[in-house]
C-alpha cells in the first residue's frame, strides 16, 4: 500500500467530508468524448443518472455503458444520442426500441467476460457511476445490490462518482470499496428499485413447466436461477428437497422461504459450502432487508460467479435458462427475434456449459411451447428452422434438456432425427403434424 493510500485509509472521515457534494456538481466531471459506466439492475444510481442527463445539452459523444437497468429514468429519449449514447451489454425493455431504431448501441458479450472489457482496456473507462452503502467504521462501502457487475468497472475507471445510500443493503463478500477511492460522493436516503418475480406469463403453463424441471433436480443440488416467473415457480417446488445450494448470477425473493424452511442450506455444495454465492440482487424490499449484513450471502465478481470452469466445480449444478426459439437440431435463440435484438446472451452459455461440465450437472433450457404475436396469432417456439437473422446463444453442441409445458426433451448425445422427434413431442399439439411434415422435407426424419 502506498503512502497516499495509507493516509486515505487513515483519514477516511476527512476524505468523505471533503468529497461530499451534490449530484449536479459531481457530474460536472463528465466531459465530451468520455466513456461512462453505469451500475445497473436494481442499483441504478438514479440521482446521478438524472444529473448526467441534465447536463446532456452541454455534451457530445459520451458513451454510457451498462447492462440491464431497472429504473424510471429514460436515458434513450430520441435525440439524446447526439449527446449521450447508450451502449448496452444486455438489452431490456427500456432500451430495446432505441437499439433497434439505431439510436443506441448493443455490444454482445458473455456476462462472465463483461467486466473484463474494462479490466483489459478494451473499453477504457473514464468515469464510473456506482451506488453503495454509507461507509462503515473502517471507511469501506459495500456495493450492495450489484457488486458483481460493478466492482471491477469501478476499480478500472479513472474517476469514481459514488451515490452513497442509507437504504442500500450491506452485502458481504467481494463487495467492498474504500471511501478513499471515490472522487465525488453524493449522499442519498432512498429505496432501491424493486422488481417482483413471478408476475408475468400464463401461470398455469409456468406451473406445468416448473413441475417438469423440479423432477430433474436432485437433493444436494446447487442451482442457478435466471430472471422471470419460471425460476421463481421452480423454487416453490423445492420444499421437499434436502440441502439445496445456490450459485447464481442473481438471487430474488424466492430463496428466502427456502432458507427459512431449512431446505436451502448449501451443506452439500462442493464450492463455497454453506454460502449463497451470487453476483447481484433483484427483487423487492423484503430481499434487500434480508440480505443486509447476512453472512449466508457471499457476493462475488461476475467474472468469477459466471466463469464456466468455476461453475463446474459445483457438483449437481442445475442451470435454468430461457429461450425465445429452438430449432429441431437444438439450436437455442435467446437474444433476438430474427434480426431484431431483444436481450443478450447474459449468463446462459456460461451456466449451461458450466453445468454440463459439473459432476451430475443438469443444464436446462425452458420456455412455453408457444407465444402470441401482437395481432393475436399464436406461433410455435419450437420451429424447424430459426428465423433468418436469429442469434444462436446456446449451440446444438451444448444443449442438453429442453423443457416446455408438454414435457422434457433430452437432446444430449442424440442424432438430428432423435432430436427432431423429441422436440416435436414437446411442441404444442396444434403444430406437431405440420412440424413433422417440415422435418421430413428437411430430411431430419
């Protein structure tokens, strides 16, 4: 540790007071042509983002790098891109339109490698906007709700602007940054953005899918849970299981009841035994309050949590991920609808591959068998061929289990003929005959 760093650690209260300012003053540090990192998910520092957007008319060619953001602040208003242009590594509902209209950028990258874009200098960062707890008695702030995706970026940025929040949960693990490393500090006292899981989709279909998935999960399994209603529904089927564990890019409210019921103990985890390891929190105030100073939770950097070779060290690793479309050879499209970008690879390939390399691992792709278009037309999500321009997130070489409300198709080690028949069997009945005929035309059957 250098002399400067030692002094910063010793006199952290003085540093805190001297760097404390308003959001508007702090964001004056951003200059035209710079690249800015924005903490995302439920941890979006809303006051800092609002202050940055207020400065937009004075700026040009500012790039805002982020993943999924849960925030009421619109940073993709038409015309704003001339001043501040969003560059998303995981598209969500609030920037999808802008990306597909060419007013915002999308950078494809595995979630395990997202922080490495900054660490390796591929995307050098000028400023990082982070959201953290108030400093503890030693001057350390926890990055709280989203440490996994933010801590590396914050370490790599030349300037760190921190929104310190009295309501941010103090999460444990590799989550801490000393106050001396923060250049501008804005103090707030406001709740995190909330997102309840399990509210979207047809609940009857979700329940049927969850039942099929639950049948594949053994006692002692370590689980990865994605965003949405299906992972949440799966958790509700776990109460008769024993000694489950979690190693996941995110956790939500559903884990709490399993912990309190004595089901989710982590006792048989082969890595970080007895701990819930994750990268970020996404849920309601109940989750954030429960996670505060909870020694059961150990947040780690996303490049560690999502590393397939780390994931594989968990025996009986269960990965549950979703798809937009699956073709009869087993190619999984999860990031686009044809050429229209929808989301991103996220952690799907990281966890599918990691679970496949795990001893007793269960890699799962799941989805309802159909979707309904805006005009009311019902279409099959299992198709002979992916739409032109569709992205392959999980290749036919990596896929194992595909699950719909109609059952489980085990594709691993199966021929194209066997795969086609297995997938037709779990497609919606109204499409099976037509799909069989198309498969024969393609010489799959």
